[in-house]
C-alpha cells in the first residue's frame, strides 16, 4: 500500500506557534521519517499558490479581510511565504529524511470568497473570465472550472506542472476536488436559472465541426456535448502526463468515481459542471499512472474510503487504484470558516482500519486526507476542538510500527 500524507497550508500551519520556515519542515519530516508515507504538498487553493509561482499569484496578506480580527490568523499563511519557499523546503527536508514528496494541484479551484474572511481569486483569469467554463449565452462563468480545450488554458496548466517538476518532486497528483463551491458571487438571485456550463468557443467549434450545429442557438445532443468536453479534458491530461513522464515521474489523477460529475460539491450547481470522463482512454494513452476515487469531507464519522468499484470494473487488471479516506470529520461548533475547532479525529486504530479497508477493496494506495490537521502543527499546549493538544504524534508511531511489520513479513 502506498500511503499518501497530504499537507495543506490552509489548515494546520495557522495553529503552529512557531514560524513555518526551514526548521518547521525539518521538524515535520523528522516525525514522518520511517512511517512509509509519501508527503503530498498542496500547491494551490482558489487561484493562489503556496509557493512563489511565476504563473499564479501566491497567497498573500491581501487575501485576508482586514476588518475581521478573527480572520487575522490567516496572515500566518502569508507569513510562511514571506519567510521561505515552502515547496523547496519540503523537497529538501524530504530528501534529508527519506520521505518522497509529491506536488498536489487542484485544477478546478480558481476562486473562493468567504465575505468578511477571505478573498482568494486568480487575478489572471479573473480579468479574462472566458478562460472559465461559460453558460450557453456567454453571460455567466463558473469561476473555478477552466475551459480545458482552450490552448491558453492548456499552456498555463502545463506551465504550472513544469514549475512543480522543476522543484524535483517525485510525482504529481491532480485533484478535481474544489473549494469553488458556487459558480459566481452569492448575491441575491445568483442561483436562479442556472444552466449547464462549458459552452466556450473551443467546445462550440468542436461540436459544429463534427455535427454542423451551433449549440449556442440550436438543439443539441447532451451526451455528445459531454463527450466533447471530456475529449478536451483527456487531451490536456495526455499533455500533462507526457510532461510528467519526460521527467521520469508519476502522475495520479483524483476524480469523483462516476462518469459525469466533475466536482462533488454539495450545491446543486454540481449538475451544471459535467463532462464525460474517459479513464479507459487515459490509461490506454499511458497518460496516468494511477487513478484515485475522491470524496467530500464527511460531516459524520466515516471509516470506509471512497468506493473504487466503478474503476475496478473498467480498468485493466493490476492498474493502480487509490482510495481517498478522511481521517477526521466536520462538526460545526461555530468556530468560523475552516477552523480546526470544528473537527473531530479518528483514533490511530481507526486510521489503521481505514488503510485495511482500502486494501481489502483492492486499492494499491490511500490518501489519508486531514491526518495532517492534527499531526503537522505544534499548538504549544493549546487544545483545538475535537483534536486536543497538537501534534498527536501517536499516529506517526502507529504508521512506523506498520511499516516495520511490513518489512518483517
């Protein structure tokens, strides 16, 4: 089993009582040493990067609402980028302590605004909204989902891939999860008359060339509409895979385990951002080295990882399948957006059970999402919600024992 330990600066670093700098990464990777995990560095959130990108604006102090004192500790994330290049430090520490480091990008996350708290948008595409999927009449845009068939979009996403690979990471994980939960500003009436998105010129022209129909004005076949959007996604993924494989690295993509849902968000707008996901083609084209079934963060305890059965029935025998499992669950205690005080943790034994359940289901790897919440920061004696005083190092001890037992066998 390949165990992925994902790390997202959005969360636990805000609670770390010391600076997030080179010493922090040595501290964290020293705890990860010998656990057998692969460290997965989240590179972006809502159109902002967690490293000094040349192609996307990094998270900075302007993302934090200045009028809300409760939001002020988000400045710690910007402080991290002020004092170091965290991706470079993670790769350096990974080499020192023998922990593989992968880059993790979210492709459908280029805007997230929480009024009074955070303002995170990608300035480049905010000024050029047609780089996002648009509505049929071209008047609305889903500020989060790129137009995968647009050549400028493809060039930028390939460029971001190259940036990560230049750091010397061991692999790339592309996620279709998102914090872009809504297609547009949540102003009065924003969700009235929502229609499918993806009527960009690249899709319209492809449909017209194939069928002689302008889908912006005439009746069209929805299955063919989804297929064309899916083909453009597949073409981009093939280019990303080629760029990764040229560096002799691996690429895993995480998706909702069904054919059409692009993003598994709670709002009904998820039904308007669909495409045909042809994972058989991705495998046949050797674009990807693994496929992960992703899921939402649960609002009650859930030990079973995401279901990979939809993949098992359709991919070649032996192709690496991975499961997403949440090592915590959300409980709203009124602590504010993205507060760790609103979360509860699974016990070390329950995390081990999650690994075993994934293995029994036929998965060759598992992403232990949210385990970093309560293991990647030092709260200096402060208790955080259902997590307690952090870090909870007993989880690393359990993983280290598992790794040692595996070697013994």
